[in-house]
C-alpha cells in the first residue's frame, strides 16, 4: 500500500474505507440484537447467492463491502447479548483494534529477530498473567518454564501431549516409528480435543483411557490410579493425564491436587485444560479452582473465551520449555540468525506447530491495559453473579430442574417432562432467533446448557431469555 499505486489500494483510499469499515462495525454492534442470534439459512443458501466465477477485473471496495449484505444472513451472532451457546467468545474494543494493528502491520514473529516486539510483548504479558492469576512461579519466563500463545486450546493440548510423548519416550518417538505403548488419561467429561490430540500425535485412539467421573462429573482420582497401575502391569507407559478445570458439558472441576500427586508418583505429565474457566482465576476468590496447579507440567486457558480477547488467543504455560522445544524444534539453514545464536532470545516457532506467528500478544496487551485487573475482575464477577440470579429463577420454577453444580457461568438444566420434550423445547428456542443455547447429554438425558459471558449482555437480557424459555415451554406443552 502506498500513496499512488494503480494496482493496490492507495493509503488515501485505505483511510477512507477503513473509517467506513469501523462505521460498519459500530452499526453492527449497535444493532446486533436485530439479527436472529442463530443463523436461519439452509445449507448452500449463502453460496447460491455468491457469483459463480471470480471477477476478471477488480471491483470497487464500496461494492465489495456491500457483499456483507449477502453474508449477513449466514452469520451466527457470537457477540449478541442473547448468545448463550457453547462457551463465550467475548470480544472487546481494544482487542478488535489490537487485531487490526497486528494485521495492519503484517508482521510475522516466528523468530525473535523477525519482530522482537512480537516475542517480547508476548513473553511479558504472559508473565503478567502468571501474577495476575496466582499461577505457580515455574510458569514464568525467568525460570526454565514460560508461556506461549497458541490459536486454540486444542493446539495447546496437542503441543503438551507431544512434549509428554517425547518426555516419556526419552525423545525416541520423534526419531523411531515404533508401536506406541504410551497411554493417556482423561475423564469421561473431558473435551474432545484431547482425543483428537491423541490421534494427531500418532499415539492411537486405543491408548486413551477414559476415567470414570463422580456425581459432580469430575474425574475420580482413585479410578485414575487404579487404571495407571493396571497399565503399568500390562507393560504400558502412562504418559499424559489431562485434568479439566471447567469441563465443556457442565464446568465440572477435576481435583487437580489429588490427580497431581498421582502424576508425580508415577512421573506422568499432568496437563490442565481450563479453556474457559481459567479466566475466573483473575479473581482471588476463584483461585481455589486451580489448587494443585504446581503439579502440572502444562496449563492452558483461552483469553479468547472469557477474557475479552477476541478469537483467537489461547495461552499455554510450560514448567520446562526444553520439554517442548526439544520435541518441536527444527532449524534449517534459512532460519538461522544472529539473535538465536546469542541464546538470549525466545524463538516461539519452537513452541508452536506453525512457523509463522501473528502478533497476538498485542491483543492481550491492549485488553489488560484497557480494563486493568479491576475491570477484568468486575466483568467476571458480574457474569458469575448474573448466573446465580438465573439459577435462582430456574430453581423457583417447578417445571425445571438444574442438573449440575453451577460454580461459574454455565447452567445445565432440563424441563421435567423428559428428553423428547427438552429436544423440542431446545429446537423451538433456537428457531425464534431471539436466543441461542446448546445442549448436552448427562446420564443419557437431553440437557439444556445456558452459558453466560457476553460483553454486550446484561441481567435484563438474561431475564428476557429466561422468560422466553418459560413461555415456549408452555406453548409446546
Ligand atoms: N477444552 C475445553 C474445556 C473447552 O471447553 C473447549 C472449548 O470450548 C476446548 C478445550 C477447545 O477449545 P478450542 O476451541 O480453543 O480448541
């Protein structure tokens, strides 16, 4: 981009169109409640409205921006205050603007040398998080450990598993393709990304042991220990345990402290997946959820979920960076450089699967600086508070029942008329376009999940949504 190009967008036009895009986004956020939360289009509908062939000659940017009118009906509005599906993926002004700067400057921080700020801001801000959330000191860059930003918790878990794989096999798995005896352990409520990581890491799905959960849907440590001992007797090498802080189904909390002691005894890598719930540790009163984190070799949570740092931004902390870099590092001639040779810098390419890396640390930098610790705590506390209010309303209605503990910002509940009724209720709710919730299965029953954490949401939105759920339940009765 420059002032006079005939081919590229000029800087003057970029300025003009940039303001227009910001205006477009402002209008989007101001009117977001007018759109159906869950897109109501049929498969193929959006594509059928797109031109069959690419243009031979370029089009004006005004024209291109108007294509959003075709795409809008196919958007599910994740930032709507009435989006209560999955877990939040909360956006914020500073995160959006930081992402614009990261994209706009177009830097790629694969090596320290290719943009020192990209690396150093990332390292600095992740050290801040360790203090802000009361995590063990071993996750700081001043120790052997440290943090790194990944795209998603799935990648964070995969990298941890690869580290564990090499740790358990003394680095042999990477060099010799042998039939794996390495086993991994999850609870029956862990996220599907762990099974995927096991498959991608080449350990074989059959090496994954699914440990029974208790009545609060948390992993039973005694069952974990039992399975580990059986596996050792059978000649397997227990390698990786993934404990969850806040499962996707119900925000169940695996007992990390007890699990950690077992991992220590058998020298097994403990990975803690706190993808959504981890952000709660911003508030001292929720730090009990990470008791035992000192036993973890790796820990991940997603600021892009419940910490206002637009998708994508998952943070991964490792107690010993060498466990990751020795498993991941490949340095061909063209990546060698003076900075790396000093041995004084971090090259995050050795901590991630992709070589190229965006300046994601800037999002975290701007979010933390804009809100301050107090602002972030206020946001989390308000959501937890609102969740408790909704819980009380549901408890007051004899037709409904809450089916799992509610430690943070998710409520799992059902109508007492049974699974088929809940399935119909769920579909009818989402078809209104006024609200979007998801479902899960607990003890073989169809359960409704209502998740809270929208930047734009207030208690009034939640009250309105609850009244709508009650009304629809009466109508389909
Ligand atoms: N782990 C847990 C507990 C989750 O809830 C999720 C997603 O909601 C994930 C992992 C996967 O997250 P990501 O989409 O960042 O891979």
